[in-house]
C-alpha cells in the first residue's frame, strides 16, 4: 500500500517551504512547483508511447506466433528507445512540392494538444494534475484540435495520397467525434458532473458487497455507453479497423507518407498518446478510476489500479488491431451515422428516464 | 491568478489575436488564412477563460476549432486550384474598404471610452457549467429550442445543397 | 485590464473582420471574416457579462446561441460554396453572376 498522491503532495510542500526559506516569494514558489508538475506530466506523456509501441509489437508478435523484438536489451525492452534514437538522427526530408511551413506545422499541431489533454485525468487518489470543472468537455475539445494537424499534414505534403488521407481523416474524425461525445453524456447525466475526478470517485462502492458500482455495471445504459465510447475511440485514434486515413495498402500511409525522422516520430507519439488517453478516460468514466476489486481493500494503491485498468483497455485496442480487417470508407461513415448515433440518442433518453426514476 | 498576471496574459492574448486576425484578412493563400483563423479562435477561447467563462472556452474550441474550421479546411482543400496563388485576392475597392473599416474601428473604440472606468469585479472565478445549464433549460428554454430547430434546418439544408443531382 | 480594453479589442477585431468581408474576392475568405466578426461580438458579450453583471450568466448564454448559429451558418454556407464550385469551377465572387443577365 503506497499512495503516490499524498507523498507527491508532501514533497512539493517541502520544496515550496525550502524555496520560501531561501528568499523566494510565495507566489513564485507556487508557480515554480506548478511548472515542475507540468514538466513531470509532459515527461510521462512522452514516455508512455514508448511503452505502448513495445507492447504493440510484442502483442502482435504473440498473436501471430512470433517472438517480436528480441535483440536490444532483455526481451527487446530497449527496442523502442533504439527506434527513437534512430528517428531523431534521421534526415528530415521535405518534398520538393510540399508547402514548407504547413509541412513543419502539421506534426506540431498534431502533438501539442496531447500534452494538454492529460491535465484533468485522475491518475489516482490525489493525483489529478488539474481538477477542471469542465474536464470531460475540455479533453474532447482539445483532442479535436489534433485533427487539424492531420489535415495540415495531408495538405502540406504536396502528395495526392496524403491529400486523400487528410480528406478522409477530416470526414472520419469529425463524424466519430459526435457519437463519442454523445456516449459520454449518460455518465455526465448520472453523476451530475463533468469533472473526471468527481465521476471516478462517485463510482467507488459495492452493490450487495460484491459488484463494484462502476458505470459499466449499470444495466443496459452502462454497457451501451461503454461500447459506443470504445468503438468511436478506436475510430478517433485512427487505428485498425478504422484506419482509413492512413490505410497503407491503398494510400501508402495517408497523411504521414511524406514525413520522416522526428516529424514522423511526433505523429506516432500523438497516436499512441491518444490511445492511452482514450483508455484512461474509459477507466475514469466507466471502470471506476482507481477503485480496486476482487482483492481486499488497500492491498494495491489507487494509481496502480488505475494503470492496470488503463493498460487492460490499451490491450483491447491492440487486440482489435490484429483481429479485424479494415472497413470500407462508405461503410465506416454509415456505421457512424446510421448505427452509433441513433443508439447513443436512445441511450441518452433511457438514462434520462432512469435519472427521473431515481429522483422519485 | 493575481491581477497583474492576468492583465499580462490579457495583453499577450490581445496582441496575438490582432496579429492573427490581420493574417486572416490579408494573407494571399486562403489555406494560410484558415490556419491563422484557427490560431485566432483558439486565442478567443483563452480570452473567454480569462473572463470567467470556462464552459464557453471549451465549447468554443469544441465547436469552432474542432468543427467549423475543419469543415472550412476541408472545403478549401476541395476547391483550391494551383493558379489561385498567382491571382490577386483583394477586389478593386480595397482602399474604400480599408477606409470604411478604419472609420468603424476608430469610432467603436472612441465610443467605448464610456466604459473606461470599469475595473474587474472582486472575488474568484467560479465554475459556470452547472448554472449555465440551469439557465439554458430554465429561463432561456424557448430560444434554446429555437436554436435546435435552426440547427436541424441547417443540417437538412446542407444535405439538400450537397446532393450531386441538384448541383 | 479594464472593461474598456476588452471592448476595444472586440471593436478592433470587428473592424478587421469588416475589412475582410469588404475586400476579399474569395468567398471562403469572406466566410472566414464573418466568423471573425462573430467572435468579436462574443468577446464583447462575455466581457460585459463579466464586468457589469458578474452574478448573472445571460451574456454567456447568448454567446452559446451565437456559436450555434455560427455553426449553422458555416455549414449551409460551405455546402453552398461547394455546390457553386461544382457548377462554375470558381470560388471568386465576381464569377458568381449567373443571375446577372
């Protein structure tokens, strides 16, 4: 039992006290500790994709009865690190027909929102970086900005395949954003809050002493909402079976065909960080955040529970990728507009009824 | 946030907003001016948060940057031709337009000196989402429903205009 | 940072938008300038709400309606632009003269 949140809190108290006793003003010390916290968060977000890439290669290898990366470090653990070094040292090629400025701006716009998005995520007890009142809306809003980065990448490359990838990305991401937001509305209605921390805390507790009070276990509404959220999250992160924007067999690699070196690495980082963000959101909204289960209370700290559940959802994402074939673009759009959207509206109406019943 | 820090942020945002807004109306490449508009509207969202409207800031980014501007970039990508970059992007009356805009701008700024003495209200900025929701479904219910009708009409209209055989 | 500064900023951005609407040849540029003017008005509304009526939220509610109407306007406007572009292969306003006689 080791809760990270109070320990970190205490450490920052000590740090502020040290700075103030050495002649720093109280405001400046507060600002300094906030800057350090933000840097820790950014560093964490930058490291997570490396873990995820390794996980993806290993999981896919085991699903295809291969070994995966084995040479760099024990069981190839350092493989992504080596890949990162390779990508950083590579030459940055800008195609002759490309729009230089847009080509430069695209990966930056795609990756910058990711770091901001993790601010309201409750990583465990006392570990929410910024407990925003509009947390869920904030994440949806800011992560939508990355779509512009993909569009810029498609336009700025000066390549018709990239352009097609960018157009497809715009259509797909804009469409799937709608069921994704709608699927979360039942959760917000039920708990009456948009702060991820509040929602995760409200799901602690047991029915009859056994079944956790997580939103996914609420009959009918919980399951529909979770399924729609999961499917549209897979589509939002551009992963197979919804990887139409980068479909390598028809569009070479879509919007990131013409990107190499560090710029390509940034696109990659954004994609995997979004997979982790979607899983973390799913954990906080539907799986009770840092709430433990099966084991008696207090054996594992809340942040370990949170990470365990998040990585279970990440594994689901990887599993989808290596199981389902890619959808055709028209079927993809039909699935969104004619199936996911109506069902999420039905779910909202059902939840409204249940909220009314609860109030009686 | 202390008053001096928030005014510093405000002046930085204002300067960036004016620069990007000028970029929107003067850049020759329409794609560039759309990117400039993305920056401008994001800064406006920041201003909303600074002025105590946290929900509106998020809604602004969600609807404008994540929605309207993506459609706009989409349409620009579909309709721009390479020769557009070689053509003049302003019409013949740009001097008259500049004069008109300057007149309006100067007179607006002069007229607003009426409010020069207003200072920011005391007290911390409270979250607005819950009370905004109550207001929208309470006193503002009729306009709220009217707006949903407008959105439905716009959706149907866009589908009708977008059909291939009507074009 | 007083109310005057916020409203003056809104007025400046509004006049920049007017300049864009009056001088752009490209209809997409005109639409973008209109969005700029909408946002200038929104800044003014939020600023008045914040400074003059800190307890109420009517200004912010109004801004939400402006955002919704702007979304409707942009959707219809852009689909019209696409329909026109399919017919005359141009996005310049002086070429849109089919009813000119």
